[in-house]
C-alpha cells in the first residue's frame, strides 16, 4: 500500500491529504485547513491502510482500502475508497488517489489476490474451495467475530512472533483500548503479545509455558494470514476470510477432532 493519498468526500464536503506521518484537513467551514500529526499502518495482505492523528480533543482515524470508488458529483472514478472517523463519532466516506509507489496504474483489481486461487506455492489447492467466513454470524465466544477490528494488532504481533508459520489462536480488546494477541508457531511454541489498535507492539512478547499453553478454549479458530500456511490435517475445517473487495485476507481453521 502507498503512504500518500489525496482524498475527498461530498455532502458534507471535506478533503484529506495524507503524506506518511503528516496529513492536511480542510472543509468549506475551515478553508485554510489544518495540519495533523499522526501515524500510519499499511496492511498489504488485507489491502488496507490506516492513519490516526490528533484532531482537537480526540483523534481522526482514516481507513483507506484498495476498492474502486466513484465520485458521482465529479463523474470520476478513483482507485481507493476511504472512511474517516471523527472525534464526535461521525463517519465520512469518500474516494482517494495516490501518486506514491507502489503505483496504482491500470486497475486496483490487478493488485488483488484471486480469492479462488491462493497465490502461494505450498498452499493446499483444496483451500480455494473452502467456504467464506461470515464473521457477523459467529457465535458468542468466537473471537474471530471481531477479526477485522483486530487486524492491525494481529499483523503487528504476527510479525514479532519467532519461529516459522506464526498463527493467531486468540485476540481480544482490553479495557484500556489495547489488543491482546496469542500466537503459535509451527514449533508448537506459544506467545502472548499486546499491541495498540494501530498495530504497534507495546510490550515484549511473553513465551507461554505450563497451563498457559492451553492457547484457546472450545470452538475457537486459528487465524492464518494469507501469505502463510494454515494448519494441516484432517481435523481442521478451513474458512476463507475475504475483504470488502473480495481480496483474500487469510484463513480461519477450526479443530473438529
């Protein structure tokens, strides 16, 4: 995902220009605009870019996705869509373009993973036929119900997990707004990680031992990002996790034995 975007929305009219850790914001009521300082997190495998910066008494949070967007008032098509959350709770929708690398020449479709054909040499081709996960219909107690909200923290913790084929066995929001993530690698070593909602790890990984190695309870899935291999074996039932544009994000795997 690029790190520079020019975005705008209509009714109400607004503009947001993101350039790494800086952003500019303007509206008809605030034509001179204001400069914001913040941080960004690209989640390439999810086709998602998030940016958070201070905005008055709260934060402005923007999510840019690799999804075509049409500005009907200007009769223009854009390569990216954006949603902006303001401190007062309102959410604004709009479109974005970028001139930074990687280029969006051609179509955003060209940068998506074909959901029906996972792009990795060692993936079992039968995974392409696994059903798509419907997260909103997950039962209480299944942590993956909130997977999309937890993705930035999951990405940060997976990147810090030592060993091969790291996977997530549980993730949850804490009372102070951070996210706890438990990971497990192919060597059967477990770790616990704490990250912000933006994905910045705020505590060193803790290696789990003893009873803490009971990594997840009951009918709870293992999440594997799309660039890694999900757990193998006849006991596992796999579901594909896809984004709003149809792009593959990863797999949820349930141990049915």
